[in-house]
């Protein structure tokens, strides 16, 4: 086993988020070109990850050197062409309403990440940068909710075939140096079902399911990465003990 295998596997950490978000709770489609073009890809090389639209990592990075996670606040951005109106009204929603919707998306994701990644103490979440700390920066962009949680929305007749869609932008960053280690971009679309009445409850449930699966995937892949790096270290020790 070589160091390259370590960074390849660790690069699957953000990919696991997209795989779960796309495979367990929805379907996938290519992200909007502007989202991809707006990112700085300098120093990153593309890698193939099954089920993920776009994945790039920095060559030679030893992800096994990281054993703590600093989770940044999750940013949420709505689709630029999504015209959101208040239920039973032709007037657009206020900025206060939009901030509430951002929390509706970000809070269940963050709660699940904190709960699952830190479980067992293998990858404790920390608040300050330092040696061995990887910064996990998540942005959820191009969000469209078919039944947004707005005042009086539970009394409105919202009919849809799915909860909506969103695009994941996940970055792994060395918390001490600020060097970008990898980036994944993946679009998630809640699969269409029969036309039915939707409320904010269905949206919350869909976001919650995706968040739990997503967070569990991170923790699972972090644990496997740790095991692989320990096996790599053991193998190197055996080589030194038996040079022939």
C-alpha cells in the first residue's frame, strides 16, 4: 500500500456525502456550469469517483495525517432563477423568510454531522485550527424547495412530485496552512413520485433523511481511512524489520 492510496481514499470522504445524498435520498444530474466555473481548481487533479459528478484532489496529499475535523458553518444559496412567492400571495418573500429557509436546510445537516462524525471519539470535532485538523467546508447551492417552510404554508395547497433539488460543494482544507486538499461538486435531485400535496413537513423529512445518511457516510469513510493508514504503517514497519 502506498501513500497515494491514502489520499485517494480520503478523497472519498466528501464523495461519500454526494453518493449518499444522490444514492440514498435522490438522483443525480450534472451541476450548473456556473457553479463549476466559479471555483478555483488550481493545483487539483480530476479523479474518477463513481456516482459523483465532479471530484478533484491535490496530488501527494497524505490524508492519513488528519485525525480531527473543524466543521465550518454551512452556507446555503438558492437557485438564481428560483422565484419564491409567499403562499396565497403574488409578493416575493422577505430576506427574513429566506434566512429562515437557509436554516431549514443547514441545521439538520450540521446537527447530523456533529452527531455522527464525533461519535466514538475517533475524529473529534474541534473549534480551532492546528496540526492534524482538516477543515470541512460545505456549501449547498442551487436550492429549490417545492414546499418551503413559510408562514401559512401548511394551509396552502402545494402540489409537487418531489421535495426539490440542491447541489453539494464540499471542500477539504488543511486547517493550519489553508491549503485546499480536495473538492467535490454533486447535484442531488429528489426523485419524482406521484403528484401529491406537499407541505414543509415533507421537505423537512427529505432534508433530514439526506442529512443523516450523508453524515453517517462521512464517519464511516473516516474510520476506514484510519484503519487503512494504520495497516500502511504496520506494513512499512515489517519492511524495515525484514529488508530482504
